[in-house]
């Protein structure tokens, strides 16, 4: 797709004050009244997502497989983690050699599958479900030729929330999410009326973020070196270099009304609990499984497995989120925008990719979008806005399987461009700011 | 009275739908299964198994009843492509299990045969 033509189309759309769709040739293909929206968005049926005015996108790659997180290297190469191997390989490398916005070099490599992936120095780090490994680049090669090294192994094998995404600080440390192998630490797994285990033993080896030396190899997870706890599953985590602090967004617990119908209606359960966006610190406790955040009441509540009734406030020293969204949106990646490449108004903002819900019935499924939180100097977050939408491809979605796309991974390239990975078809978009 | 008893005996002997299937299988499905397996029975990608095109749903009725009663989360070394283990539903009565599983087969299975109370009772006898 020629994004200059697309930009031309969008400029005309903007002048009309309409929501519109532009195809890859720059032709406007449909319009509808956008008076209900304060943000003029561009849409493209072929593109499969929408962006605010001033942004254009190309389909950088497509049909890669079940994509997870994505990362970029300073030389422009892009790497995508896969959940399922493609011809026995679980990483795909992409490079756009002719600069047309589409990867013309696509190569699969790596005898691993997983979610976490990030370039750090001369290494490509990768998170399988039970280990973090890395591959060394020699020079500008697209595929790292160094043998696979194990950074940390020994993470528990688990059925639920098994992925091991990670991030790095500026002092040589890596922070790894170890999700909870449970919904709410019930005595009987996902069973109506079953009380929670007290204390919850899962917290000893999961439901937290652990800190390791990013430069050392052959470290073994043993439950020590925990950085933060009470985190059900933080697939979305990133180090904020301006704040010198770790942030994450958590998947909240499921099925309040199914297990506790005396306290919650199905509508309550669709909206609760909030998905929580947190700033973590050494030793911080974020409340799982004993509590959850109710964004309607603006308060931390006692979980029903631990005596709560939907009205009982939680007691204890638990962190307060810096931002929240509606329930079950499934935050699956977080980045902080660096530089002015996505527009000066976006500098420093948190972008969170929401993979989309599966358990909001009887309400329509939600999420399936990328939102932005401006970040304040004191480390708090401002008001959330939608940055990119339209992935689900239908107005009302009943089942995540019917979604056209699900935003899964985010990365920002050195030139400022934003890369977005989709988990349904393995589409990767390259988003560029062209100004208003 | 003896006529009713005789009819029940004939129904059981023939394996025809019994009074159990007068229970609302759709409602039982909604309350116990739908969140994970979804209203269309297709499950959730990578998370919850589909009931459509399922060898288990279409397979042996007693095994189907045993699996749902036991829960995949309670079966050691259960191998699955889906991350969320199924809890056991042994707390449901034989009637309820027969009704909901018959609904599942009717709605999502390629084999529409009902799951009988006898199937469920035999499964419960198997234990863990």
C-alpha cells in the first residue's frame, strides 16, 4: 500500500469531517457520519484497523502465523514471536529492504515458541513458557547466528497464564512475568462457591514479576528474587525509562457472576473487575487473589473467594492502579512512546494493546483496540483515549474467534514508527505519523 | 399408577429420552459451560476447546459424561492445545448432566444421540 496516496485520501476525509475508509490506492471507499465521535478516525477495510487523523499505516507483513510480541533492531529489522511453530521455527524476522513499507525479506528461525521477545544490545531475548533464552547477533545479520543461550530456566510448567514476557531496566536487569496458574486461587478450580486458599500458595511461585541479571546465563528460577507480587498475569509490561520504573497492565480475574451469583449479576461480571494499569516497585503488592479493582466504585474490593460480597472494601497495603479500563479487555502489550516520531503529543505516552475479551456475555465482547494513556511527570497516568480500533471487524462481537484481528504486540522502531502485531492471522502493521 | 411405572420401564429399556431431558439443557449450558465454550460452541482460540467438530462430544457418551464430571483440570498430565483446564462438574445431578450433554450433542455434535441417565450413572461409578 502506498501510504502517501492513503494520506491524500485521508486529508480529503478530514476536510469532510467524516469517518471514511481509504483503500490502498488512495480511493475513498465508504463514508459514514462520524458526528458521534470526537476523534476523526481513518478506516480501511483492507487495512483492518483504524488510526487517528495524522497517522498512516502499511501492512508490513501478513499471514505470519499466531503472532505474539514484536521487537525491532536499530538497523530496521523486525522480529515477531510465534505461539505455534512455522515449519518447526517460532521466530520470524522481517526486513523492508526497498523502503516501501512492506517487508520483502521474511525468514523463520529459532527452535522455540513463546510470547516475549526483545532486542537488547547484540542479543535477541525470547521468552518461552518455561525459560528466557537469547541469541547473539554478529554484525548486521538478520538472523542471529549465535547459539541459543539460557538466561533463566526453571519457571514452573503451568496450564493457565503460562507465558513469560519480560522487560529490561537501564541497570542490567530483566523483569519476567510469571502468571498465576489459576483464576482466583479457589480451593476447587473455577468452581461456583469454592472459597479461596488462604494464604494462596500460588503466590510463592507465580502471580508476580521476578527480577534477574539480564547479562548472566544459566540462572534458575526458584521463587526468590521476586520484585512485585499479587499480579494475576502481566503479559503487558515495560520499563519506563523516564520514570526509571516498571509498569504493567494486568488481566483481571474471571467469572464473578458464574461463581458468586448472589453478589454479582451477569452485567456486573461483564464489567468487573477493571483491567488495572500499574506502576510497580520492589516489594509492591497488587492485590491478587484477595482483592480486585472496581472502577465503578473507584475502590479496591475484597474478592468473593475471601469473604467479599461486591460491596466490601479490601483492607491491606495494596497498590492503586494508575489507570483502568473496562473488564476483561485483556491487555497483552505495553510500550512507552519514545521521542517525537509518533507526534510530539504522543511523546512519553503509554500504549496498551488489548487483545479483547471472551467473557463479557451477555454484553458484547470488548477490547480489541490500542489505547493511549498520557503519562504525567509524577509517574501517574492521564485520561485514556483510543489510539487504534476496528480490529474485530464487526460492530458487535459475540466470540473472539469471530474477530478479524486481535492486537497482540507493540514495538517502536528507531525512526519512531510503531509496529503492531495481530495474533489471529499474523498481520503486522507499520504505523507512521505524517502530521495533520 | 402401574401404567406409569410400566411406561418408565419401557422408556429406560429402550434408552429413549427420559424425564431427565425435560430439564432445560440450554439453561444448564448457559450457566455452566457457555463462558468458556461460548454460545456457538466454538470455544476460545488457544484457551477453551471447541465442542463443534469434537471427537469427544461425538464419541462414547459414558466417557463424555466422565470427562465433564471429572474435569480436565483434575486429570494428571492431561494434554491439550487449550490453556484453560475444565473444572469438574460432579456437583451436577445425573439428570442435569444428561440434559446438558444431550443439549451439547444436539447443538454442536455431529452425532445427535442423547446422553442418557444410564450413561451418566455409569460414568459416576467409574470415579476418578
